[in-house]
C-alpha cells in the first residue's frame, strides 16, 4: 500500500495582492506530486479563477503524470474587498499631519474588517478545516489574522508567508522601536536612511501607529472575544513571532535589516510562472513598438477626475516619444469613452490600448521584453515582477507600503516616484515627467536601466517560488515525521 502524502494547507486573504505568493508556491508544490494541497479563504471569484489557472498550468507541465488538484475550502465570512469595495476611500497622503490621522480608521475598518463575532466565527471555521485536513504544516498569509489565531488555537505547526519586503516581515507594518529612528515607517514615504529632519516625525508616526492599535476599541472587543475562545497573547498584528517566516525579498534589494536566518527565509521574488502564448492578440500588439504598461492593481479605481490626469499624462508621453505606445488596464474605461476621445483622439485607436482587464498575467507581458516601463501603484507583487523582468518602475503610490516601494525604487535607482507632490492622487505633469525620466535619452535614464538589469540578474539567480516550495516541503516532512513518531510512542 502506498504511503499517504503529507498535507499542506494554505490560509490566505483572497485579494490577489496577498494571495499571489501562495498561488505561485502552490504551483511549484503541484509540480512535485508529493503533497495533498489545500487552500482556505473567503469566497472570491478572482481567487478561484487564478487557482484554476495554476492547477491547469501545472498539469500541462507534466502531462504524463496523473492530474493533481488543490482542494478549495471556503471560509465563512466576507473578504475585505466586499466590505470596502472602493479602495480610494482608504487612500491616504504620506504627509505627516494627514497620515497620522489615518492609522486609527485603517486599523478599525480595513485591517480588521469583521466584527468581533464574525471574526470569531471565521477563526472557529478555520479550526474545523484544520482538524478535517490534518495538515503536516499550515502556511498562513501574514495579514490573515483569522488564520494566525486559528493555527494557534488548534496548536498547529505553521509558517508565515509574506508578499512584502524583509523590513515588513521583521517589524510588521512598522520597524521595531529600536530602529524607528533609522528605518522609514510604512506609509511615510521617507527616504532611507531617514533624513535628520524627518527622524522625529518618523518616530512620532511609529508611536502613533502602535498607540492606535493599543487604544483601539475594536481591538479590545476582539481581544475579549479571542480570550473567550481560549486565545492568549495580543492580537496577531502585534505578535507574529514564534513561527518560521518566508519572504520574497532578498537583502540586496531591501534596506539593511538584521534577521534570524534560522527563522526567516528570503527566497527572492515569488511570482507566477510565465505562460506566454505568442499568437495572443495583446502580445502581438505589444510587439509593434516599445510599450509603457500602466497597471495599478485590481483595487485602484479611476473616477473622472483621476482618469483625466492619467489621460493628459499619457498624451504628453506619446507626443514627446513618437516611437512608444501605451497599454493601460483601466476597469472603468467602458463608462468613460468620451474622456478617452476628448484627451487622446485618434491616438486611442493607434498608439494607446485601454483594456478593462488583462487576460494575460503582468509577468507574461513583462517577460516579452517589449515593456520598457511599468507604471504601477507600488504593490509588492508589481514591484517584484518588474525587478524580476528588469523593467524600470514609475510608481503612483496610494497607501501604506506603496509609499515604501516608491522610496525604495528611487533608493535602488530602478525607478521614479511620479506623484510625490499630489499622492495619493495622480497628476498629469508628474506622471509624464516620471515616464519620460526613465525613457528619454539621458544619463539618469541610462543609470536606471543599468540598475534594473543588475537587480534582474540578482532576482533571477534566487530560488523564488521553488525555494519557497522546497522550504515548505522540508517543514511538512519534518512535522509529519514528528507526528508519526508521537503516534508510535503513544500506541
């Protein structure tokens, strides 16, 4: 009789900004044919579509083997995206006085989007899933507090998988108190090292963030409910210690941070595999000319005022760079055809393509070699994808770690923060200036392109999603062996 395979359970928020590293790692684990794989999250069609893609693609890669699958478990409750369908309402300025006021409502309504009772229901549901699956190890999204509490309540071995950088892994949303004077707090956009004139503000923002969490009425309600469930210790946002951590970061592309190499594994970018089909109509269009890709993530809405600034900026770019074309993913484009005609005219049919959704993954587009500039919001996945492909960044940050990415891009010399004066809003002049800064024939643009190629080499020499999968497999086998030994000893 064949030996049973270890089970690995992934717990994640369904929003792809958090889930993509889990999906990419699941793809590599599927290729091994060595594990029974499970994914638990709130209901979400985009997550289900992406999961189906990676399962089908993994099976295509090994047609001679029996088909593998990932068992999907739907967690009771609703996702952040359902509770907050308009992320623009969560956007904030990095300016000191405005940003400090944003901490409390963000923690109250976004990071903890459920009531105390709904949160407890989700945790209990996850505990039931864990007991049913009996995983050798559980892999938990770093922001999925319900999952963190569930594995602790079930006394289940677990690993925390981050989509972010090492700085966030070590300090959560903020650096540790002892380094708050040196490392910029997420959301400030301060440069590294923090300039002398910003040090006091950086420390004050750090204190304000911790204070907002500790004095939060909602956190107190949740902690009372957590205590009634048998959970000890603070809310997971204040305590992610005690488990191995896996990040898609590399020390070469992050601020200098000290970390315990026995607990933290930095794999390099954990990104989707490329599935380029060269006859794809969009890829054929991209091949016509060097292309600027504008993709501000699934959560960025463009209302008319924002869209006008984007369109005017695009117009400036195509007027000044006649050999360049633009591809923009804009969800609301169907409602704003008049604006496109007004600001772009005939160019909209020739040198600018606007699509509601990218059927191809961004990595497919970046891997063509025809994308010469990646305009994004500073999401971790977008940042790592551009680093991997060696494509210059133009960043329009909206909230929290987006501002870190914008500052980090300039610190590494791989891109431009193109909304420094107007963030979180867009501005036509700043957008155009940012794109031109990385594309025009100037010493600065040449240096940015050179740095992009340097870090591309570093990223592509890393283990990436395969190293993440190997590390999880290593833990799964070790915990499974430990459980088998304990069973034998008690028999």
